[in-house]
């Protein structure tokens, strides 16, 4: 049997400047059940919240002055729901966890996801630590019990 000889060289440079893509931190979020749901370029805590229900606002399309967040959602679309809001009604196209069917996000335009200007992530629906319940998951429940 012939002898197999292999050689490899490893090189690295400590002088190389980091690129924009290597310094960009992507954040991963999970459903309470542990299923991967969202990858986004910003922390959800740094994004604005909706005054009507406290949902986190993810800009999904560029605007004149604001760029869209880079994100990928792993969700299942369900039938729309009509929600009563002060001053009228709002049609929500809801998105659920593919594993446990928990409602995690919605938008006000018909699917596909990110077809409108915004996607709203429900307060307390996602966590950065897989398998752990986020601290704000039951905030509204505590208010109802008081």
C-alpha cells in the first residue's frame, strides 16, 4: 500500500483590519420552547416599542431617513385576526412558533413576512437564552392578578 503524505500550512495575520461584516454582531432569539425564531442585527431591547401593546417594532423596509433592520424570522403564518384598538380596528397577520404554535409576532400587511414597513414582536415572546423564559414574559399576567 502506498504511503500517504499530506502537508498543510496555516497562516494568519494579526495586522489585518476587521471588516464591517466581521464586526457586525448578529443576535439570535428563541421561543420559550427553545425553537430558533429570529436572527437580527440589533438587540431587541434597543428597538422602539409600540404604545398600543408594548410590542417591539422591527423596521422591515427602508424609509427615507431610516434603514431596515437586517433580520430573518423562522415562523409560521396563521389566519388574520381583527383586533379592536382605540379609534378603530386593526387587522393583524400573525406569526407563530413552528414547534409549539405560540404567537410570537405579527404585521398589519398580508404575508409574506416583511411585506410591510414593520414587523411587531410580542413582548415577552422571545429570549436570547435557549430554554429560559424571558423576564417580561408574564408582566401583563401580574398586572391582572393585582
